[in-house]
């Protein structure tokens, strides 16, 4: 959903670097996959087509933080 974002903090040899991957348009989402020593963060369309991908070596990743977009109130939400 537009506004979804993932922040990745990596070890850059004595310092840290932070990268942010954001779903830039309505209907897109950000997906994370891990495997074989690589972490992939991909912005994907509704149909599942990847728009852009960032790859990081998993042994360098210090933090992976997901920030979901604020969702509107649903009709079934409870009110207090």
C-alpha cells in the first residue's frame, strides 16, 4: 500500500548506513525475502511485478524495520 516502507541498517565497515525502500504509488507494496545469504527488499505492483529491488548481504544487515502505512478506519473497527 502506498506509504509502506522498510528501513535497512547495514554495517559499512566501521560505520553504519541506512537505506529506505518505499511503496511510491497506490496499490504497490514492499516485500522482504531472505535466502542464501541475501536479504531482498522489493517494491511490487498489485499484479506481483517487481518495480525495484534492493539486495543486501545478510551478514551485514544490522536492522530491518518495517513501517506499515497508516490504514484508514474500517467499518468493523471497535470504538472506545
